[in-house]
């Protein structure tokens, strides 16, 4: 099979995933997944594509992720893993697509405009 390389993005987080056949080891930025994503919710998000395709423990995952916060990074990794699983076996697409794991979330932070406090918030208006 070799190594499958895919990219996932969420907000400003970018995850590069290298998927290869193995025993189910997940390494993120040269750390174990439990050390990098400490909460159970984030670990669940990482393992969700494997659970839906019933392939837990059959692939080793090496991830390089940067940018954004931990939630955005976890969702970027999830998208990249989902894309890699679809490339390995096209039948996985039927399980992942209805759950929304193959959709790139386009929501980004809106830029701050000049003459305003934030993107939409204005400075306090004084009539007199």
C-alpha cells in the first residue's frame, strides 16, 4: 500500500497526515495522541473516521499540524484522516460523507475593519 499523504484544514490550522498500514499508532508532532490532545473530546474527534469505517488499529498515522488552536487542529487532522481513508478504499466514502467528515468547514475569522473596534463592533458613539 505504501504511505498515503493528505492535507486537512480548519480555520488557520493545517494538518499533514501520513497514513500507512500498522498497529494503530497515532503520532502528532512527534508526540503520542494522548499527550498532544489531552481531552477525551479531541481524542474522539481524531478517532472518529476510524470508528465509522471500522478500521481501528489497522493504520499507523503520523501527523504534522500547525496553526490555530487545539480544536481547529483536531478537526483539521480529522478531515485529513478521512480524506486518506477515502483514497485507500473508496467504499469508506459512503460511511464518512453522511457524517460530514469530508466537508471542509469554510468558516474563518472575519478581518478587522479600520475605523471599527473589531470586525463588526463599532467604537462607542457619543451624540454630545
